[in-house]
């Protein structure tokens, strides 16, 4: 009996989530067919699904997907390494942190993407520009969440470390960083969201390649079902990234 | 390090608070680097203009009365978008944070939909809300909903009890 109950507890939430999605799509389809929503602005979900075939066949979706995913991966790695390092640095040097933390939060809100001509001039019209814009856009949440995670370590854990006479570096690697990992991963997911938005947005703007350019082309051709199908591929990129980060988090924190 | 004020008293002298001094130093360094890059002509000249040119353009902008009307409109749109999107995100976040079951059902979809560039929904917003401020507020609300709806459950789960 408890096996059935635990099976239910394991599968019920994903089924509920997916079921809500399906019901929502059906309701949308009904509203559009009834004329409550203009079908030239929001295409029928059934049309979007039907357009997948021709979008995949005719628009080199696989190579575009790999390009966008590759850019997002490069930006994600940069964000992780630099963001956690800067966050740890700011946690360590209180004066620097007091001076700079609010500026970082303010910069996070600024639309850095509007500076893309400057990035184009510095890095050239290639994937590096896109990666750099994604990096700058996604850095702030990682830095702020790293600081928050490291500062929020429970006093008793630090005291245990001190009672074993750990050096500052050992204290950081063995106690502070592992304790901060959940918060850091929240920051990483937020940073990836901002990075991916800006990466696809800049691909949209500079017509370089990847899924952003595909969305732009299909929208300009007024192929709205195809546009939304291309958006689904962008969502697929983010699904892959979050599956990977979840897997890494589970690997780093076994038993949770 | 709490910053009580920019200037603190040491005996009979007034000195800058260390945080303020550091901020001035950082801004000063940034100014010097920018001017150096601009003057050296390392990058295409018009993309990195001298700070004097930028200053003149800024003075021109601030003395133009129409600027303040535009500033008011954008400011009002930002506040409205934050109130609507932030409020909705807070509500959804609290619901997801309070219930493990609902979080496992719906939070993944928030993470998946978060990175969608919201600009693609702009034509839809114009159709529904017109070309006035309402469509911009709707765009802003949609954009700020996701980070808040994702951070709130994470914070709710980190409460120890």
C-alpha cells in the first residue's frame, strides 16, 4: 500500500504539471476557434504543432540549436567561474562588498543589451560578442546569491571548523562553499535565464545565426506558427540546461 | 560594515568614510580607463566617445524639457509593471514555496519558460492592450514575473524551522 502511495507521490506532481499544460493548450485552441482570441496574433496550438515538421526540415534547426546551446554553455561556464569567484572575494573583503554590492544589484537591472554596438566593436561580429553579452547579463545574480549563500552559513558550522583549527582556505572549501551551494545554484539558474534571454535577443538583433535569428526570420515572414515552434526550441535549450544543473547539484550534494 | 554617513569625524578632523573613499576610487579608475581607451583610438572612434562629449550630450538632454515628460512616463510604467508582475510573482512564489507538491508540479515550467525572450510577445501585447503605456507595462510585468516567482519559493524553502 505504501509502495503505491510513494509511486503516486513521485509521479503525481509531474503529471499534474503536464496535465495543466495540455488543458491550457486545449482551452486556448477552443478560445481561438470560437473567435474570442484573434487567430492572426495567437496561432492555434494545433497549427504550431503541425509546423514543427517543416521548421525542423527546412530551417536547419539542429545546427542553430547547437549554436545557441553552445553560446549559452560558454556564457554559463564563465558566469559560474567568475561569478562565484567574485562573490567569494566580496564575501571575504567587507569594505569592497559594502562599496560595490548595491552597484552590482543596480547593474543587474540595467539593459546592458543596449550596449551591443560597443561589444560588437570590441569582440567583432561573431559568437564571442554574443557570449560576452550573455555573460555580463547573467553575472550579477550569481555574484549576489554567492555572497548571500556564504554569509548565511550557520554560525555553529563555522565554530565546528574553528574548533578543528581549520585555516581560512580550508574553512572556505570544506564548510562555507558546501553550505552555500543551494543558494549559489538558485543564483546560477537565475543567471542562466538572464544570459539565455540576452543571447537569443542579441541573435535576434544582429542576425548572426542560431535560434534568435530563426525567430526573427519567421516573424518577418509572418509565419506565426513557425515562430512559436522556434520559440519551443529555445525552451528546449533551457530545459536541457536546467536538467544538467539539477544533475550537477544532485551530484555535489548527495543525499538531498 | 554599516555605512552611517559618507563623512565621519575623527577627533577634530572630518574624513571620508572608507566605503565612500573606495567608491570614489573605483569611479575614478573607471573614468581614467574610459578616457584612455577613447583617446588611444584603440576601438572604432565613435563607439567610445570622450567623457567631455558625453557630458555635453548629457547636459543637452537634461536641459531639454521633453526629456522629463518621457522620464515620467517610463518611471510610471516601471512602477506599474513591478507592482503587477512583482505582486503576481510574489503570490505564485508563496504558493509554490508553501506546497512541495505544487512546487514539483509547476516550478520546472517556470524555469523552462523563464529564458524565453519576452520581446517576442510584444506584438501580442500591442494587439491586446493598444500602443499606449499599457502594452509596455504588460511586457514589463511579464518579464519581472519569472525571476520573482522563482526566487520566492527558493527563499521560502531556506527557512529553517
